[in-house]
C-alpha cells in the first residue's frame, strides 16, 4: 500500500488521491486508506467523526496539497471499510493499533493528527498512547468520550434549546424507560429486533442532527417516518456500541492523562454554540495541556460546515505545521 509517486498521479486534480487501497488490520477487518498531497510533504492524518461515519472527499481540502502528505481512512466498520457496520473487534484500542499500522506502512516517523468530535476523541487517545509519534494536534469540537457528555447533550441541552424535540425524543420510548432515556436508546438501538432498533436509530440520528446544526432543517421528529426500514442510518449503531461501553476508556481518561500531551503543540477549534461538544470541554482540556490554544468560532455550532469553522480548521492545520517547522 505504498503511495504512488507524484508523477504517476492519474489526475492533475491537486486533491486527487496519490494512493487508495484496502489494508488488512486483522480480526477480519479491512480498512479503506487513501493519501493525498505529495510524498515529500509534512505527514498528517485525518480522523473522521461518528463513531460510525467515514471520510469524505472534501476532507482532503483541509490540507494544502503542496505542503502536506495526508492520510485519510475509514475506521473499522465505517464508510468503505469492510465488513461494514461490524462491532466485533471494534474498540478504541483496536483503532489506535490500526493508526500505528497505517503510520508504519507509510513510513512516517511522526505525523500531525487532525480530528473533530469523535475524531478528536480518537486523536487524543492516540496521542496519549503514542506521544512520541505525534508532531502536532488539531482538534475541532472536543469530545472526551464520556457518558456524562452524551447524557448532557441529549437531556439538558436538548430540553433547554429544543423542548418540543425533547418531548418527541422521549415519546419514542415506553414510559417506564424515560427516566434514563440515553441508556434506553442505546439498548434499543443494539436490540436485534428491527421493530425495536429501527425507530430508535432513526430518532437518535435525527435528534443528533438537530443538535449539531445551528438552524436545523427538521427541529421535530417525524413520527410517521421512524419505522421506515429503507435508507437506515448506520452511525447510531456504532455510536451505541461505543457509548454503552464508555468508548472503551476509564472514567475521565483523556483529561487525567492530558499530561502526556505536554510536548505536543495543538490548536482546538471550537464553535461558540456547539450543543454536542460545548466550549467548556475544550477549555477543560486546554487547562491541562499548556501547549494547546483554543480558538473560538463565533456564530458557529458543532459541524465542520458552520460559518467560519472549516476555514478555522484549515488555518489551524497550517499554523501547527509552522510551529513544528520552527
């Protein structure tokens, strides 16, 4: 899976992949892995969100192709990786080991690690496991992988900012399960019975989308559509698998081990009005990581495509690269 030479690139599109392949990582998993930029560039890796989504072509554009040699990959069970959707042998330690295998395959001694939301969780966990392999970190929308963060988003934030949607969210559950709705949703999403997991997965997905958008296109659940089996979203299943297991980490692991980031320069891009990953989380991390800088994007929420966020991430990547060069 070695990258092809620049001269062999089949397209002059500056963000066309230099290489793309399926990489066997064991346990029956194969990961889709691609690289962009040029082979003499600054090594970097992009970590997608979810857990459960995948890399998109636009993610390549975050990195200047004349400056970086960037690797993007779909995590276990995600995107184009195979087998799609599988939760077997799919844990945070597995993902960290996969990253080391990918880094070694490309021959990078160190690389800049970039990720947002769940991608930020994986970036932090990897950097704390292998600080000597991380030249810099760029995070967007810090998520520390704790149950408390998920509970706050889907109970406190949801009821405060979208009370009607909160009522819809609860109404999907039997009355006796509404006292702890987040855990009830996880159990239902992971239930093998389609009559149970389909409406739960759709309700979770649509509620999460509303929380992630500054102006949600659908601020209420469409009850009549919740039982439709076609085009069922895949991310709720991987999210439930990870979240019900506390993302396979000890309580407060990423904050408690933030000292391992001491020698790594980093920039955290944070939307002011992010309801899923609020600014307080980024500030708490930065308080334990002296080389981190938090950059607030005013008028933005959670997503990469809120006004100003994408540009801020691109600038942060360039700035971290410059700090490394110095």
